[in-house]
C-alpha cells in the first residue's frame, strides 16, 4: 500500500508504539484517539487491526468538521479505540456542506440536522463578504476558490491570512485577523495566541469542536450540541472540554 511506504508513516505510527508498550507494561490505555489528514486513513486501518489483537474495539473513518459545528469544511481521518465498550465515531449534528444547497437532493436525512455554521455567523462582521482563497480550485492557481459569508470557510491553513476578503461588488475589505482565523477553527474569539507563526499554529490545530465530539465518543460522555446559535446574533459558542 503506497500510503504505508510514505517516509512520514513512521512518525504517524509512534502512538501505536506507545499503546503497545503500555499493554506490555500491564497498564493499557483505556482509550486511544488518533487524528490526521484523510490520506492517513489506510494507516489508521492497520493501526486498528493491531489494537484489535490487543483487545480493543476500534472505529475509524473520515469526519467533516462542518458536521460538528465548525464553520469550516475540513476533513480529518480519525481512529477511536476503546478497551471497554464498543468504539464508534461521533454522529453528525450539522448538515454537510454542499455547494449551492443546504440539503442534497434525495438526502432527506439531512433535514433532521442543524444547518451548517457559516463564516458570517462565526465572524459577525458588519456586512456580507466573499472570501477568495489563496489556493486555486481544482489545482489551478488561476481559479481561486470563493465562498460567501453564508457558507462555511474552506479549510483553514497557515496561509489563510493571504486570502482576500471582498464585498459582494468586489471592493477590498480587511483580511482575517488571527482571532478571526481562530474563530473559523472554532476557538474562542479571545483565545490567547502567542509566539511566532500564529497563522501556522491556527492552521495546524485540530478544531476544538470537532475534538470535543471525538473525545466524547471515545470516553462515552453524553454530549449535547457544542455549537449553538444565539437568537439571530450571528454568533456560535465553542464549549471545549477542559483538556
């Protein structure tokens, strides 16, 4: 399998080494949670097989961040392994983003879910806007991806500060601040970012709302909606666990 030949796979497998060492030491972890880019899913499947041999129940798959209240389309490969009880991935609470439609044709199951959280709700700017990605759509740098403020943001990267923000008629607006970029990752607006390369820190982070849902599933914690809409105020609230 090509993914397992990637030289970075050794680093991705380090948590498995720790988990197996804990089993050998007689003090196995009660739960194991792994998260990476979607291309890591084949690695997670192999890791899951190794953990099953040691008595773990395992679930793995690719989750979409906007289905868990994050105002951003971000896909992550997740593995959950539990020593006791059946492992399962968290269930979506929000609709998956689909261009030009909040509910896909024929997918009536989405009607029971909350609408996705938009950039406009997250950032609460004074007027609608259009975000123009620094990256090209479909790999073509001449075709910049565009999202309006009534859609989730595209995947937040360490270069999101280079994205242009425009009015509907094309006038330039100020670009995203670190607080706004963090908000699109579902961090609190007053999160104390510090140090160098703050936008890279933000882009490399796991969205707290997604992490909360994953950890709740791994630890079998009853979970209420982590993203809430506040009576037309255009805000959503992050309620991260105390970890």
